[in-house]
C-alpha cells in the first residue's frame, strides 16, 4: 500500500510502498478515506517529542472496516468508523476511572508496529495510528462507528482537533453555564475550543490571536469578542469586556510558552488555566507559585479533551447534524496523499484551519 514515510526529522515525507501485518486479536483493519493534518504530526516529524525513524504519522482519520480480529465487538466489516490515537487498555487505574486518554499501559510503537518498509525495515506506528496511509491496523479501542450521512472528511476532524478543543471545555474544565472564557489561539483547535465554550453556555467567549483573519474566523465560530494579541493593552481590553476582572477560564490552545506566560495575566481569582496546546519537550514555563496560591487559581492539563469515545462522539455528531457544531467550515483544503508535502507546508505556514488528505 501507499503511505507517507518520514525518514529524517525535519525532512519532507516521501511516498513509498509499505506492508501492513494482518489483524490480530482485538485489532481492526481500516481502509482510510480521509486523514486531517494535525500540528502534533508535524511536531513528531520535526523531532520535537523524540521518537523513532523511519515512521508513518497521521492520526485524525475516518474510513471503512476491512476486517476485524478475534474478540472485537461494536464494529463489523463494512462499517464506517472514526480512527483515533486514543488507545486504551480499559483496565489500568486511569482507564478504570473513565480517563482513557491517559491510559497507563505502555504501547511499543516500534516493537509492536504492524508496518514494514520496502526493504523490510520496521516503521514506527506513529501515534499508534499511522493514518497517512491507505490502510491502518489499530486497537479496537481506537475506533468507533459513524452514522450514515456524515462525510468522511468532516468526520475525520472528530478524531482529534474537534474533541481536543471541545473536550477541553466540556470534559476537562467542565465549564459551567454563565462562566467567562478566553481562548488563546484561533487555529483549528482554538476554533473548536470556542465552539465548546459556546455549547457550554459561556457568558463571554474572548478569542486572542496575532492574525486578524483568524480573529474574524473566531467570530464565525461563536466568539463574542476578539482581541489582537499584538496589542499592548490586551489585559485592559479583556478586563473592560469582563467588567473589570479577569476570566473564569483561560484556554491556551497553542504550544507556545509565551502564550502560557501571558495567559496568567488574564485569569480571575479562583480562575482556571487549561493547558491544551503542547510545547516541544524541554521547554519550561516560569511562574511564581505564591501568586497562584494566593489567588486560589488552578493550572489544569488536558490531553485529547479527556475524551471518552462512546460517550462524546455520538453527542458531537448530534450537535453537528443539528447545526450546532461546525465541521465542514474547519476544512481549508483537500489534498491527495501524493500532495502531502504541500499540505504539510501549508499547515506549517499557518494558513489553514485544517488540511485533509482525501483517499480515493
């Protein structure tokens, strides 16, 4: 099959023939129809989080089940499914307590990879998914069925970008109705965080970004106010909007340390800073603990929006069909697999909300 294989950190992906191992017990074999490009793929490709090369990345996908291993329940051959990186054992302490995104059971993405290159070399099973390829083999915990009438390109966005942003609000923060929210970063995840705040009933949803066009897009997705982060009086602007105080919740959706440093200035007493965007390994944030303690504030991390697939995906699809959730509007461009270098370059440049690789 054709797949995009990364051979050097920071280098372009190349297209080549890749072999895929047959399904084992508990696994699902899926023919990929669409895979969106996430900045996490680019971070791994650039070596920001380590990893093994060569590798196949891509983790925000949807497709059709080709075969299932022994013991698989819930999906059958021919079913349309969402394919995610949320691989969970179901039995460790975090899985048992309802938090599969932080599964404690390790998965060796090299030693257990089902992927082999042209010369038989092991290809890392990137993010346990490797969906920049025509087909994938993943654990059954990583898939959930999709209803008729949901286009595959739109569905693929539910695998990461949508659930990460919306779940940060509804699951991680559990933002109560009437609370105020600031969203720093109006890219793909930021727009979904804005949507999550709207769905939760936030009184104010203030978007901050350095790009005027992205701030206009934030309004389209429900932001009540926008502030250009390049302005020198951003804190004053925010406090004027919120009646003289900071926000109850501040969501940082970009992996930039400077954004995290600025975020604390926007936070109200007893407010919560929700850390959504992931920086490169080794980057650090300097804070004064006395200020956090004295203001009774909370710093909360969240991975993949603390999503539980069977609980959250059906609800989001219901919102989509009811017109309360925008997915199609998130797609900036569609590319063939052979155009993946172009698609990634456009994503790196920050021009797009989400670029999607579409397979014929």
